[in-house]
C-alpha cells in the first residue's frame, strides 16, 4: 500500500505490524522524503533504525514509525521500541 494510505490508517488507529509473534499498533507515522532515505526497498521491509524512529518501505515511498504501542504495553517512541526489540542501529 502507499505511504499516504499507511498515514491514513494510523489516524483511524488501525495500522499494526507483527514482530517476533506479537502485534504492535502504529500510533504515529510520517511519510519520509526521498532526500532522507532511498525508498526502493521491498514493501514492508525495515530500511533504517534510529533514535528518531524506524523507516519502513511502502508501495511507493517509505514511512517513519514515530510512536508505536506493543501488545499489552504503553505507547512509546519507535526508537525506544526498536532498542528494546534489539533491532540493529541501521539496516540501510
């Protein structure tokens, strides 16, 4: 799906992803410009991980996960979630 579609779903509180068997809700996301990251990855793949969030490829561009809510936990920054989930600091 397109990056704009993902943004719209987060506004409806119905965007989520699965990582290591648990579902996490995406609470806030923003479209990433082509200047920030090369958005030519496979849709759904993690392209970059950092303190400011996790960049995920979409059908046409990429989005930066800003705030997520793991199953059974409080809302947190995507960077803090990535650190706790032990995602590599950068996949790009």
